[in-house]
C-alpha cells in the first residue's frame, strides 16, 4: 500500500514523498531508518490506471547513472553534468526531475542531499551509495558500480518474465478457443443431435449440457470472470496480500526453496554493493530489508540483533537461516581474508546462474507439456462433438 509522508531532515525544510509499506507503522519505521523525522503519515489510494502511468514515467535510473558517469569522468562538474542532461532530455517527467535536482545543487546541497528530496525517483540505496562516494571521492566508480548492480539484479527478473510470456500467450489462446467451442460451436451441434441422433454417449451428452448452460448464462459467466480478474489484480497490487502470497509460496516444498534462493541472491548482491561503497554493516542490513520477502524479514531482524551483540557476521546469517551451503563457505573465506564484499557478490552470481539454469530447464519441460494439455483438451472436445456423427455413419453402413 502507498503512504504519503511529510518529513523533516536536519538542516532542510519539510517535504513530502510517497513510499510503499505494509502499514502506517511500517512506513514510519522505513522513513526513520533513512534518518528522517516523520511529521505526518497518511495512506494514498491509487487506481490501476494511475499505477500504469507511474510505471510508464518511471525515472530511468540506469541510463542516468551511465550518462552521468561518462560526463563526470570527462571533467564536467556536477552542475554542468545536470545541465547537459537537461538539455538533451525529451521526456517531460524526467526533465522535471533533473531540473529539481539541479536547483537543489545550485542552492548549495550535495548531490546526495538533492536526491534525497525526491525519494520517488532516487531509491534509498542509490542515495546512500552516492553519499558514501562523496565522502571517499569516487563518485564515478560508485555510479558504475550501481548501474552494474541494477543490470545484474534485473537480469534474472527479465529472464523469468520472458520465460513466462510464451506459456501465458499459449494458455490465453487455448482458453479463448475452448470458450469459443463451448459457447458457439457446441450449442449448434446440440440442436442437430436433438433431431437427428437418438443415442448419444454420456460424455457427449455432458458436453452438450455444458454448451447449453454457457449459452443461457453466458453473460452472467462473463461478468463473473471479469469481476474475478479485476478483484485479483486489485488484491495483488496490495502489499499485505503479496506478503501473504509469498508466505504461501514458501510453504510449497520445491518452489518455496527457489523463491527463497532468489531473494537471498538479491540480498547478497545488494549488500555487497553497499559494502563496496563503504557503508557500515548495520546500516547496510537496514537498507536491504525491503529486498527480502516477507518470510525472511524476521530472519534478518534476528541476524541484526545477533551481530549487534557481537556475533560473527557469517555465523549470525547462518543461525538466522539466511545462507546456503555455498554462500556460508564463501562468507567464511571472505571474513578471514577481508574480502566479504567480493565473496557476497560471488555468492549472488552463483545462485543467479543456478536460478537461470533452473528457469531454462523448467521452460523446456513446461512449454511442450502445456501445449500437449491444451491440445488434448481441444481435441477431446472436438472428438466428443463428432463422435455421434461417426456412430451414425457406421450404423448406416
């Protein structure tokens, strides 16, 4: 659910921004973790059209990071870089965001402070990375690191989405063909059989009854189906419903483990990027909390508590069930050699590649199976429709 917050940051005027949270208290906690003083919190309801519009006008963070880095490495100042990006930008929404950023920098704010005024465009992780880079003086390296992080995180997500497109199209087409047969074709056969064929098999009779029912109550069925789909879309768009859905997924023995590994790989990669940026461990853990599924957030709270009490980092993650056997070995090596950030990145890469291989194998098995099931359903309906005609022809012979 979306919440609108009015907040205050030390040395700055109050401002408003929106974030997604499970409850008002959760929204307040997320804002306070960013170092903000919360003045007011209220929920905002947005329609599906507004959400689609928001997605279509989303700030292109990867492109911004790449272009900013190239211009900055060429010797341009921060204000000159922003001015150049504004001049070349054609999208009104993106141009407005860049202009607001430039105005804040011209007023004397640092780049990270200017970005913190627009949390909707610049995520907390990005702002923290830029803030740490301003301290260490490696802004270009931080931008490169973050753009690579986004590309790697999106790689697995895009692979999963692309793998689901073909089955979704095949399923939709198959359902449309089945609906056409049941609503339009079968009733015509039922009228023919009512006058021409005396003996009809029980399976064909059942199919004809379904056709008659769908023709009589087709409009009601259509309204119910559309209402059901609309309700599902609205429910899935709510944060608390998605959290319950993830909890249900994790209880499925095989699939739940894959979902867990997916979230852990994102956790490892993000945490590695934050450590490379020089952000302390406890602050990094607080920032990556939103990346974990609802089923793992309590585990992260447990790990943070143990680390604060002085327990070794890898052992705290292991006790909180936030590691895999491979990741645990890599983390132990990283702590001994002082390369924990690199080992976490390797653990993320290992599990991402493992997930990609699993998605490819699943797709190769699932797609032909789906085609076979739909073909059997359609073929079975057609066969049952024509079976009395075959029987009648054989009887005449």
